[in-house]
């Protein structure tokens, strides 16, 4: 195993598709390596350092969009650290806290740029990894729907009753499913709660917590159908305990759906005053938030104000704004013309 870990993985070169050839500085070549991630982790386990890859004509920049023990020789190396959940909430994942922290510290030291998606995580990187916040770039995330996508949502099969409360995402303890169900039951609402998504490893019990609480559990569903359910919902219920960004919050706002989410941390940052905030550990507060969303459905003017506030917040995360952020960031290392497709 040690001998295997010490070997540089063979890279094969292939002509890239036309769209990539137009954008790449590498003359339309793509490097392909089988089993790369496993070999990289083996190398890191035995040697405690990043595995260096080499290609004949390296690109100006290599952006690793997930923390991996890899670097590309001859390129500016950039890594995205999406969240620090294995460090901040180790009880919610099976990743070794110590090993993950060590890998991230090595990456922060050896990468040319460290990127994240929220100010909350940027500050956590400084606190947990001793990497100055000024050296981490928050590029946020791009969220938006084209007109064609919006049309596909309306035409998609309906999987949830209109006017329901919706939660969607991986159904696991980190998402606070138990307290959400307790809060739904305690609220006394007659509005059903639809929980959509694949089960996590801890498989939380999704049965109703009260005799009058109606819960509909749906497994993985086509994205267009999930977005239709979200667009037709009374509200998104998202009192999560730990996130790196909280994409469902902005997706709901973009579709005009009111949002209930957690006070503090990245969910409060991302929602930006356009969501109903609750203490995710307080079942009574979750229940009261659900009652407020029920009441909002009967107040058209107040509902319209919440919807407009949410749409304005979502617009700040739109794809065009995200393209500008990316272009400005990559422009530090790569010369990008006005027509360059980022």
C-alpha cells in the first residue's frame, strides 16, 4: 500500500469537447486519471502531504472545488472550503475531526487561494484553522432560475399538495427533523408538512408527533417537481442546525415562497432579514413560527411584502452577479476578455 501511495498516478490526455476547447488555455486538452481521489488520500495518509500532479501544459489556474489532498504543478492552485461542519458539529458526520482539520490546515498553507461561500464560514476558517480571514475569499454561490427552468417547474409532475409546508434536502439529524416535527405538531396547524429528500445515514423518524399533525414523506424526486412543490408551498421550513450556505433558503425566496429558518450562523446571514428566524433548539419557537406563516397566508398584503423582500434578497445571489464575482476573482490570475464565458 505504501508503494502504491508513493506512485504518481498516470494521466491520459484527450481532446476536449468544443465548448471546453474554446475556453481552455490548454489547447483543448483534458487530463484524465482513473482512481485519482483514492490514490490522493492514500498518499496523504502515508506521507502527510499533498499529492502533486503534473501535466505537459498546465492551465494558469486549477480550482479544486472540494478539499482534496491534491495540487497541480505549474498552476495557481485554488481550493473551496464549503463548510467546517466536521469541526463545528462533528456529531453530525462520520468524518474524522482531527484528520479533516489537519488536511484543511495543510491546504490553507499550501494553496495559493482559499475560497468559501459565506462570511460565516470565512470567520470559522480563521477561528478553527488559524488562517487569517483576510486571506480567505468569499465568492458566495450563484442561485437563479432561467425562464425555461421556471416553465419546466410548472409543467413538472405535482408531488405535493399546493399550500403545504415543505422541507427538502437530505433527511438527517443535522437538518433538525425531530424538532421540526415536534414544532409542527405543537403549532396545531392543519397545513400538512411535506418532507422531500433522500435519507441520511442516521435515518431520523419522520412519523407525525401529534394526532392532528399531517406529515407526507417523499423520497428523492426529480428536481423540477421539487421546485414546483416549493413554488406552490405556504412556506419553506428549514430550522437546520448546521449549514455551509443553505441553498434552499435562496431558492425558496427566488420562487416567492416565505421562509422559516434558524437564527444565527450562516442561515441568518444568507436570509438577510428576509426570513422568519427561530431558535432551532426551541420547539415552542418553531411552533410559533409555523403559526405565523399560517397567518401570513391569510394576509395578502403582508404576504406580498415578505415575498418581495425575499425576491430582492435572492437577486443578490443571482447568476449574473455570481459571474461578475468569479470573473473578478479569476482575473487576478488569468487574463479574461470581455466575451470570456465564466
